[in-house]
C-alpha cells in the first residue's frame, strides 16, 4: 500500500506522467527483447520437431547436410576401432560415421555386463554427438539371434531351427520381444536378425540359424520375429530388425559357407523369396545382403537382386546393409580371388564402393577401414559415378530409421536400468517353455518314454550332458560360442535330470572310458546318452560328412551293447548321420541347440512333465549321399530318397 502511495506522488504531476510513460516504454522494449531472445533460443528446426513425420524431418535434415556428412551416414564401423580419442575424432569428426556395431565377442565397454554395455554405448553416442555439427546420433547394432546372446547373463533361447520345431509364431514373437526389450535397454537399437534363409544343405555351417526348410513355415516365423523385435508401432520402433541374408545364401556350392550359389529363377522365387517377402510385409526396417554370389554375380553388387527384385518386385522401402566386409571383398589386390568364395569383380577399392552403392546397398558394414569407404564415396559423388539422387535416397532412408527409433529425442539409455531391462525372472520361464515345445521325439520303441521317476537309477552320460557351450551353440557371448572363462547361467541336461528325480537316482560315468560306462550301466535301469556337436559359427561349422565324432560313436555303441534301454538325446544344430546308432537305440530325442533351459526342458520330456510335440522342421537324410535333401528330394538330381525321418516327423505320449 505504501508503494502505491509513493507512485501516486511521483507520477501525479504532468512531468511525472511523462517520466512514467518513458519508463514504461523502456520496460516494454526490454521485455520484448527478452521475449524475442527466448523465442530464438527455444525455436527448433523442423528436423528437431518430434511432432512432425519421420519422412518430413529426414527431408529437412538432408537439405542441411554436406556431401561429407551424408557419406558418413552410410558407413558402419566395428566398435573395436574405437579405442582412443584419436579414433573417435577420426571416425566421428572427420568421417561422420553413422553407425557402430559389435561383431561376435566385441564389447563397447570394459566388461560384458548389461550396465557396461549401456555405459559404453552411451559414451560412444556422446562422442558422436559432440562431434556432429547437426547433432545426428549414431545407431548401434549387434547380432542377437537367440535372445540377447552377446550379453553375459541374458537368457539364451533355442536357436531358430529349434524354434521352428515348435510351429508357434506366438512363442517366437514372445522370445524376440524379450530380446528387443533387453537390446533397447542397453542402447542396441539395430538387431541383425532374424535369419530369413531357408534350410537347404545340412553341410552348411549356418544351417541351425534358419527356421527350417519349408518356405511357408519360415515365412510365418520370420514375420513373427520381426514383429516381436520391432513392436506394434511402426513410427516408434523398439529396435530395427534385419532380415538376412538376402538371398539364396543357404544353398552354396558343396555346402560351404560364402561359396557361390547357382539357382534357377523358379527355385529362387518359390523357395527363397517367400520368407524375405514375409519380412518385408511385416515391416522389417532393414535387410542384409548375403556374402556370396548368385549365378555369378555377388549379391552386394547385384542391381537385379538388390534393387529390381527387393525394392521393385518385393516393395522393400527400408535400409539395405551389406554383411561384414563384403563391399571391400569385391576387389582383390592381386587380381585373382584367393579362393572360390570371393567374387572379385571390382578393379579397385573405389570401384567396389561404386558397384555396391549403385546396386542398391545403403549402408556398408566396412568394419575396419571406414576412411577408405567415405573418401571413395565422396570422390564418386563428385565425379558423378554415383549420382546425388542415389546418395540422398540412401541417406534419407537411414535418417528416417533413426527418427522412427526416437534416437534424436532419446540418444542415451539409463545405465542404471540396463540390468533389469536385459534380465528378468520371467525370461527363464519363457526359455523353458520354448525348449519344452521344441524338443522332437523321433523314436520311442516299446513306449520307453516317459521314464519312471520311481524306477531304478538312470545313467546319464555323454559330452552334451554337462556342456553349457554345446547346448548354447554359436553366436553365444562370442562368435564361435562361449569363450573360455565365461559362465552364463544355464541348466545342463545332467542338472535337469538330477532335479527331476533326485541326485541319488542319477549315475554318471567318464564317457570317454568304455569300461566305466559298462560298469555303471550294470547298475542302471536305463541310459540317457547326450551326444552332439561342439559350438561353431559360419564356415567353422561346414562339414562334408555330418558324422558324429568317433569317440561319441564308441560311447553310444558301448551303451547299446549293455542290454539296457538307451535314450539318445542329440544336442546339435542339424541332423547327423547316425542311422545305425538310431536303429539300435530305444528312443531318440532331438534337442537342437536349446540354450539356457536345456536341462529342465529335456527332463520335462524324459519324465513326462510335458508331452513332446515338436515337429521336425527339416528332412533328416539317412545317408550323406542324399545331401542336400529338402522334403525328401535330393537336390543334386531331383530324385526321391527315403529319409531317416521325414519333414514334420515327431511323436507324442
């Protein structure tokens, strides 16, 4: 009240009123300037406006970018190249690289824990944003083929071939949703899966990565996988799924990984296209090309396949990425390919980039030499060898994907929540359900199974009975499987059986000692022999025989010679040539590569907690002479051959 009276005295006169108006005007000018300044600071550019469609934002951002900034968005670099500040400056400040990946076993942080992954990816993201004129975030990718498989502690689900035996798209959708939840929590927003190849040749080291040999089944499960990974909101993706490896990859020469493929157009259309078409129709954000050549042309350099077929006929509108090092492999410095798996069509490293980009590849997984790629592509654009419109189209797709993932608004993750995001108690229950549904009973003579819990002791023996690595397979923690010293949570076959019937009723033996096996067999009412393959990935798993290792053959023969009922449990990524052993065994249970809950699942079926209902997703040839075989037909001559077990085989109780 006192201040009001004072104001009246001051401004009551004419001179006072004039002073008042002058003062008021000054205040209004000052307020206007402050408001304008605030508006300038708060004004967002169109690409920064989250309310606009992703396509509109991408168009605005693209128009502001230099050629160098655009080129960088098309390069993907291995995290192993980011070890020093000099590396960060080179990759982000100088080259403007748009995406980073962890190859098999490569870590973004100091340790293989969810928190360390999140912290490491956050640090890489910050380094990229700090060096980006337009504040463009990077996209981080990794393989996560059967759960969040590169991360120690995460639950490992059965590999795709096992999930195919379930015939359950809903289950596949659930398992991949768990994978995407964990990946997003860690900052992995680009998952290189699902594998949309169909099984064609069991000699091929990637056979277990497929959803089986039937295009219809594979299509259903690939679509479910894409949906589980990406979620139900196309403009707000959980992660970006990647259908791979486009196309024809699974029928290479002699079953050797990355070797050339020769396919009639009809076979390509009827057998290989459907599962990729299902991925496209399900909205897969990205597709990855395969390593090799189809009918003489490397897919990574094939305009007919990457553009005419994939983008034209099939209608794919997302990001097409090359596989590891494939673009640089188009050029052979010596002029002659080092072996038949290389199709060296380029005359120089720059020509390799030109061929791939003009064929239709958007992002090049260049892992170790991004400087060569970005420099070459800039020169190609400036010379006109790669058109400006081709460059802009590729970059636009990458930017749209980043906007759909929400990376501009949320480039970082909460490392404190990484553990909870990657690992949940319910994941183990789902993993056990997946094993239960996948296990395929192929023989049960005299209804030996289910075994009686109250019967005599059971001998459990074999390398797959106690090996976590074997039950997980490749692409688990490391590229070729679990590395030495890593101990992921898991239940082995032996542990699962002990839990089911009690440790006192379970006998064990040194499986390499036939004498010990025979001695323990005398005390047993039945013998469970867990056999199979060691972990492997890619060409390390190629085989010409698909034979069981000789020491395991001797083990099975010793068990079968004991006169006691024998149950064979095969832990493997493919059918093996074991016809003679199966003939003498009482029961055969195909376990595939069941993952974390292998032991519980096997025990569930052996002792009748669940009735097996997995169905074989591939043909099981009786002889390697019939390989490759699909639906009982030999591919080498088109003749029918009687398989040991037909596609779709599977017994129940």
